[in-house]
């Protein structure tokens, strides 16, 4: 059985060029509403000091489009960082509901797991299916 978001993992892997690192471990996970399961989320992305396009610092929160439950989707920040701006992503089609996932690359050497190298948080519009990368982590 295929879901409307099945191709999101492949898109995330493309965004971090996973094919160039065949020996590394690439993990992917969908973000789900803890109450309803996999449901499109309305995102709030809070950028913090120290953030760069290739290395996000901040907090991503998601609100379930069905039941309204809020959850923290991703966070990489600290007490020394301060909020700079808040983004509420909207697709070109006008919808603000996305299936959201994250792919991370973990370096592997001689069969042993190493350390986190980079990652990406991606989404797919629940209306038109357009995919996009929201933030990159390094």
C-alpha cells in the first residue's frame, strides 16, 4: 500500500545527496501527531541566532491539521541563542498543511557508526503535493 507521502524519503535523501555517501547510514522518520497518527502539520519555524541556510538553529513546531495537537518537531538551540524570526510556511498553492519528515546522515567507517554529519527537514504539501526542504542541519 502506498501513502501520499511515500516519496518524501527519496526527496529528503536527494536534498542531502545520500547517493554520494553509500557507506553512511541515512535514517528517515515522519513526524506524526501523537494523538491522530500521520496527519499533515501546520508548521512554525523559529530561527535563532547562529542560524545559517546550511545549518539551522532554532525550533520547529507542528500543529495537527486534524485535531490541533501541538508538538515540537525539531529543536537545535540553547539558552545562549535568541529568537530572530518566525516563519509559517505556506505552499505556492496557498495551503499550509504539510506531511513532514527528517533525514539524517550518520557517518560510518569500517562498519562502525560514527557521528551525525548533516540532515534536512522536508515537507510535502497535502494539497498539491509540492515538496520542499524547510531547513538543513549540519
